């Protein structure tokens, strides 16, 4: 989100003059909303690009006074990058935070709770964790709801109840 501001020169005639905005090439899904409506004016531009909107987008704005005079356009050049893949965050090894690249100590006959967390920078993406190869015999992968410290929907690998 960014804010566009326009002002008519600081002359006695300009005080209280209504000023509006014009915009061209506004991307699909973008919202423009007035923040301040009398000289000077502000308008907010808010947009969450979708997957098919990756690439370059140029949106131009102009200020228009109540007398019909318009400013020269000011353009904003936006580059939307391709959706990055999700990333693993630190895991929880029986309550201890660990990097997912560290070795995990497991004792024969003892239950082990290892919680994985993943996050995606794109808030529109749903994150799931799946097993790349096979889990060790007796281990299960249980989906869990996210929680306040890790809202990313963790999954746990735990042995089945005996």
C-alpha cells in the first residue's frame, strides 16, 4: 500500500479548493480510497497481486482541481515477483527450538515429538507439509492447527499410541 498526495498551490484562491485524482492502468483488484478530500488531498492505493499478475505494472495518477485543471501525470512502476516457495522455520524438538537441518536424537523405546513449521510469504497460499520419502516404521505425520506463536499450521511426527 502507498499514499498519493496532491496539493494546489498555496494561494488564497486555492484554500479549501476541492482536488480529486485520476488514475490510469490500475491493476485488477487494486483499491483506491480517499484519505483526505480537501486541498491538500491524499489517496491510498492498496493491491494484493494474484499469481497471474506477475511482471511489470505502471499506474499513473493525476490531480484534478475543481476548476478542471489537471496536473502532469505521476507514474508508479511496480514489479510483481513470481510467487516464492514456502520455507521451513525452526522445528520444535520436544519443546526445544532447532533448525530443521540439525540431527535429531531419538532413544529406542521412548516417544519423540518433533514439530515442523513452514511459512509462505504469499498470504494467499495454503501451506502443507508432506513426507518426501517414507517415515520410519511406527512414526506418523499428524496435521495440526496453527497457533499464536506459529500460525503456519504445523505437522507433528509422533509414534502411534501403544
